[in-house]
């Protein structure tokens, strides 16, 4: 397998935008996951540094930026540290929750007390609520019991309650019966010893959720405090809804987004544990590009229509001539048609190299950064 140095040494594409591409030694893991960007794992997000460059190139502080595929909130978070107001839309209830928690203003002292009290009181409550087949399959009984105890101690409402729900979800992800080397997309529960590619030895699935609740409670308060120190005095609106139809503020100054690609990631499914534990509304049938729709010609046509509808809806709220920045692995050149359907004019097409950063990665791939105008 080639090293990153060898990969970059062999890149001679004249259309490669070097400012939008990073080798591993240039962009360390701690920089890619700074402050709230690592508040919860999320498959398919782009690095915050990419948004930083796009904001610097195309926007000014004080403006209003839209992300109609808000995802884990990378664009929204970077807007707040840049000094721009932001609005994000996502069909996933979990994504909307995560975006609100990441970009919110929090009473960290009160949050720390609530988390400490919940952790100290785990043995004083009885696990609540029915247990679904999914939860029974994916969690050892003792791990699930602690997750349910913690859930019972979350306040019914309030900002701190949402933060505690994210802590619960993050702990649940780590406490699943999943192989250590594949926490992102495990297919079936692992109930016995297995060969772990991450640790290069035989491992057994975890039976303990409490250690993760403690670890992530502390880490969450720390990361929120780091973010609060650099967050600008700007407003963020997170809309849980369908971006094809969402009502948005008028006079938006531009858009930065990374749409889902057809058949790649089940954005609801990757956080199934959160939907099960938190009772979140599942709107998977409305999710654009969900793998369940397949990769037929009709599926790609529907994808183009759906994404074009999102951008057409957004265009109605954008300032004339506003920049529309789209980061996408457009291997099938769908976005020429999509931009045309949405009434957007393509101005520039940049190419960036994307690294594979996991221990079992390949040499990465190229994706496009499209800059269009409303």
C-alpha cells in the first residue's frame, strides 16, 4: 500500500486544488476533530478545514449561510467560528439533534452537575421502558441496563437534556456488540471472541457501557467549553425537515453543503441505536440517496430530481448571484444535470484529493468542489 507521501508525489492533475487537499502529515487527526467536531462519530462528514477555506474564499463575516444537507453540522459549526449566521436543514432527527447540541450556547456548569448526578445515581434507578429486539441483540444485558438507567435520568426537556442524549448515543455506539475495527457499519452483532484487525489480536465484545458514559460525559463538557471560547456571537437555526420543502429565511448570502450520494450511506441506519434509545422519528423513506433505493437508472434519475428540488427551493431564498458551494464525489457527472434543473449556473469546478485515514484505508479518491451562482 502506498504511503500518503507517495500518493501526493504522484498527483499531477492540473485541475487539483492543492488548498483543498491535505496529506495526513499536514492535517493531524486532532485538528480534523477539534472541539465539537468530535462530539459524536458520524460517517460521511467532511473535514472542517474544507469549510474554512470555502468560507474564506466566498463569504464575509456577518452574513447568513445555508446548509440544506446539514448532516453532523460541520458547516454550521464553522460558520459560527467564522462569524457568520447559519441555517441548516436535515431530514434525520438524530442529525438535527446533533447540530443543535454542537452549535448551541450551553450552561456548562449546570450541565456538568447534571451529568455528574446522573452518573452517580445509576445504581439508584431501575432500567425503564420496553426493550426492542434490536437493543436486546446489539447490547449485553448489563451494558443495556446502564444505558437505560442513564436515559431515565435525562430531564424531559431543556438544552442540557439534548446534550445528555448525545452523550447517551455516543456511549451506546461504543458499547454495542460490534467489532472494534468496524464501529462505523457493523452488519451483525458479535457475541463471542473474534479476530480484531484494529488491535491485531483476539478480542471479545464489550459488556460495559458505564465506562463509556463516564468517559464521554467528561469529554463532552471539555469539547463544548473549547468551542464556547471561539464561538462568535451569531445565530444558528436548525430545521428538522425536508429541504425540498422547508421554509427558510429570505436573503440568504450563500450555501455550502455536501449532499448524500446515491447508494453510499444509510444516514438513519448508521445511528439506529440512537433512534431506538431516544425514540426519534424515523424518516428514512424521505432520505435522499438511501441505499435501500438501489442503484438502478430510475434510482439515479429520482436522486437527480430530489437534489435539484433541494437546490431549487434554496435558490428561492438566496440573494441574486449568491455563491453555492457543493462538495461531492460526482463520479457519474450527475451534477451538470442537477444544477441545470435547479436553475443554478456553474462557475468553477475544483478537484480535491480525499485521504483514507483509517488503519485499513486505500489510497483515497478524488471529489469535486463545485461553485455555482444563484
